[in-house]
C-alpha cells in the first residue's frame, strides 16, 4: 500500500517555508501555515474542502512551490485532468511529487476505491517522457497542459521482507520488473519549467552532425567533439555539413541522445 505522507515528512515539517499544496491529504495533514491541505471528506478536516474529480482546482495559476500527491491519483477517474491542474497551479521551478501503488501489486485495483492504474506508461505528454509518435492519438496528444512538467526522477520501493534485503541490486531490479507484488510503491518526481525554457525539437530540424570516416555513421554534435574517436572504435570523426533530418527518427535510433539534447536546450539544467 505504500507509505503515508507523515512517513515521508514529519507532521510539522515546514518545507523550508515554501508554499505547499497537499492534495487528497486524508488524515495526514501538515500543520505548517505554509501548507494547504485539500480533501473532499469533511471527516479529514482539510483546510479546503474540494472534490478532485472536479476541475479546475480552486487556485490561481502558479500559486504553489510544491505539490504533494501521496496515493491520490489511483482514487480518481479523471486523474490526468487533476495532474494537469497540478501543473497549472505550480510555479515555474516548482516540484510535483506523485506516489502510487507499485506496478503489479494487488493494491493497484484491489481496493474498491482504487479506480486507476498508473505507471511509467501513464505520463506520455510530459517532457522527458515522450515516445516517438506512433499512432494518431500520440500525434494529437504530444502537447498537453502538463507539457511544462519534466519527469526528473522515478523511484521504486520494494516490499519489506527479509529475503528481499539479502538480494543484490540486480536481482531486486529483476524482481521489480517481472514478479507480482514485489513493488510496494512507486514515486514520480516532476519539475516545472518556465514557458519557453523547454521546447521539443521540431521535425526536420537542422542540426550539426559529425561523420565517422570508417563506419560513415552520422552522430549528434554534442556526442563528442570533432577529432574524437567514433564509438565503433576504428575511425575518427569530422564535422559534417549541417543536415536536415527527421529528428524524432534520429532520437528513436539514438535514445541516449535525448538526455543530451535536453541538457543542451533547457535553461538552467
């Protein structure tokens, strides 16, 4: 089922004075004055009584420095709209933490109030996780209100068990990927960039490439400087003429270069 909000942060945690929104707080409210606790149930005595199935959230754009959603989205039918709203009310440079039940666990849909399964595949549309356009839906939904968010960290928490702790990390990774009820909880950490700070390259973008004398392969200019050895190990490279190409197809064939491209094109990264 995962850990509660108070297991992640103490009840009186101040978040360094940042303006925080704790959505779907339940009974785990934070007492600091800079934290707004929101829930739809009166029995939780939230600061703001609001049903997250409704939209929009009752806040102005760019209100909060940090939005905390601990085991909330799996309870929502319209979790993506709520996720987009979290992006809207988050200030540029702000952080959004999302925690959900672990993939393959009975708790994903075992509880009657769990109505959505959320995993890495769910966040198509955020920057840093945009698969190549492969069908009409992905083509039409490449840009969303959540596109200002970038996935910067993915966390996996294995179930507590003595035998798990004895396994090497490679075995733990294999168990998390292939076995049911091994992942207790997953965390997705996002950061919001200012408008214009982060843009996807356009198709048929002109970029500078380097060409290997031996294998002839073209590579992105930031992969290595002119004169360095090619990864094929047999030839050296030289600057090629600026080349117009379908950059999405290039990234598909060179997935490691996606991170390089974003590092060079995101301000302050």
